[in-house]
């Protein structure tokens, strides 16, 4: 019985301490990146890509 108590008491204390731990801080909200700068017609024709 003493072996069982020696095993359960530390486990119960650890569970209580873990339950009282503070929650992790919230993740920061980063603003969305700015929109891409519109390329001119010459750049679009030379690169062959449409942005």
C-alpha cells in the first residue's frame, strides 16, 4: 500500500501543477502583405507572364 501511495502522490501533485499552468501566449496577428505592384505592359510582354 505504501508503494502505491508513493507512486500516486507525486503523480497527483504533478497533475495538479500541470493543470494550474498558465496558457501559452496568443500568436501575434501579422497584417497581410501589401499587394503586388502592377507591372507595365512592356514588362508583361517581355517576360511572357501576366501578373
